[in-house]
C-alpha cells in the first residue's frame, strides 16, 4: 500500500503514525541500541509536537470526523450503536486533548537530560559516549529502569497517538477502493473539486514494481517504477492493475 497526503495536516499525521509505530517497536527491544533508537524517535516526536498549531489541528480534524459521522446517523442500515460509540470516543479524545496545558511535550523539551541529547543529535555520531557521558551512564543502567523511564516519557503523547490513530483510521475507511489499470505503468486523474481529497491510497500486488504518487489540488498521477538500488529507477512498460482509494473524509 502506497499513500500520498494531499495536505499538510495529513502529512503530519502520517509522520506521527510512523514515529509512534517505530517507538513501540524499539521499546519492546532488549538492547542498548533499542534504547538509543527509542530516544531518537522520542526526539523526533518532540520536534513535531513542538509545532504551535499541532493541538488545534488535531482538534479540528477530530471535530470534522465527528461532524461527518453525525450526518450518517439517518443513513438506512447504519449500525447506530456502533456509530455512537465512535462519536463518543472522538469526543472523549477531543476533551482530553483540549485539557492539555500549553504545547504538547513542553515539559520534556525543557528536560535538561533530553535537551542535551537533542542538541547533539543533529551532529553525525554526536551522541557518542565521550560526547554525552550522562547519556552513556543512563544507557548502562538496568533495562527495567530504562524501559520504565522511556514508557513514562512516551506516555506524554498517548492522547496525541490516540487522536492520530483514530483520525487516520476513519479517513482510510472513508472510501471503498476501486480497480484501475495503469497503461505502461502510468495513471493520471483529475481531483473532484466538490470532494476535497485528503489522502490517496494505491494498493498493488507485491512484485518488482512500486508506486510513486505525485499531485496537488487539481490532479494526481501514479508511476509504477522498477525497483533498483543501483542507478535511477525506470518506469515499467507493463500494464499494472491496482486498487485506488480517494479518501475524502
């Protein structure tokens, strides 16, 4: 599955989703390098969380989803109980997010230990043992203590993670995929002006080609390229069947 976010809000959400998944993976690890990777991921989340408009953007997206779902209440055959559960869950997330004071993760950004690592992280190899002796000492502590500390730090973003997961799930489910054929590895389509697309999803069978999606407000195109790790990729000459979702929720 390949995706293209059509606006900055969805782009940010996809990056957060990627980072939360990465953090969860490394947090389950048992080595010093997993702890390092968890810290690096935490710092990247902090960088996104430092955006002044992140909380307001999430609240707007949650409100938009709630409004769209409320309009579906009178749709014949709808599972009203399930629909109300989703709407209630979104309202609960919104309330918790709204109650956060200041920017997301502000306390962590003011943490001297984390700040020292952040300042060195932009330098290649800048978090070596000799650069950050305090970090070196922390990494040598008992694994259980490290993991508990990391879990506490990452829990700062639990409500952001819930909001991100809920919004993206609803957006991805907002449109049924349709079958298409990219002739000689190329497909192009105009956007629907009355239905602003937020996310384009392309599903293909696993094989030697991958999808490169590009576009803007008016149209998008998909090129299917031959995989290579040596030299520039080339567009396939084959006709490629694929599934396309234009997520507009």
